[in-house]
C-alpha cells in the first residue's frame, strides 16, 4: 500500500510534475479539514484502534457531528487518501480473523473503492463500529477465509440495523421533547383542587392565572 505522503504528492501534482488546480471544496469538506487538519493528521486521529472506542460510545458514533461521512473525507482529501483510510480499517479484519486465506492487497483496494461508491453517506465512526461488530462475530464466522462478499453481506445487515437504531434514537428524542412541552402544566384533578382554593386564596388564583391581579380575582369570585 502506498504511503500517505506518496499519495498526497500524486494528488497535488499532475503527470508533468506541475501543480493541479484543486476544485472548490464544499462546506462539509472544509469542516473536515478544519476539524482534523491535513490528511496525515486525519489518518492518525481516525486510526483502526478507534473501532473498539466506537462500541464504548455507541450513540455518539451514530450521532456525532464531528464524525464526517466517507463522502466528505473523499472530497476533503481525495480518492486515494479515502482509499488509504478504508484499506487500513479493512486490514485489521485480515489480521484479526486468524485464517490462512485472507484478502489480497488488490481485493482490499477494490473493496475500498466499492465502499466509497456505496456507503459515501455513512459516518466513518459508524463504519468503524460495523467493523468492531464484525470482529465480535455479530455476523458470523469467516470459516477459514476472509471473503469480500462476506464483508459486504454483513454490511447490508448492519445498514438495516443502523436505520432501526437511528429511528429508535429519534423516537426517544421526540418523547423527551413531548415531556418538556408539558413541564409546568397540571392535571385536570390538580386544576379542580386549585380552582376550589382560588375562591378563598388569591395566591391559588394567581397560580391559575399568572397574568391576573387582585381586581381580576375579585371579579372572578363574583362570577
């Protein structure tokens, strides 16, 4: 696999060695660069060791605004850098599986390219969480062979699980929001008790009608 320095040199220069004009970056790509710095810094900060970390903080892995999508990484640093990141992440599966037949460098490069096209919308933290689950045997064993098809099939299952988990988080947020909306309100039973007290207690009346005054209370009692 090419070193990251060699990758960046090839990106910044054309065949003749002259500098290539870079296209204007979108806000999301600029955000990635502002957050992680150059490509070398990005790769160091998002190394494969974080795969287990994403499992410790699962919700953050799926919701953090600081975790860019694979597509944003590709735009910010280029196809080859994004390929390098994916390659490094996948290489851990080769090492961890403990089988004789592993993905070749060519197969991993091809798989990394496919992933850029298919899951460009996925956060890098989500992808690292998926690989952690894969190592944990969540999607079965490799049975002596690290197979690219096995990885892509497992990824398909994870995408469905991801959708359900995000839906669950959104529903929980809606539930909490509804609770906040009713904070400070009272039940019908509490209202009836307060209304009875208000006939003889102006403080109870003011609790029922916060913007009222003493004259309003006296008028309300008559009615």
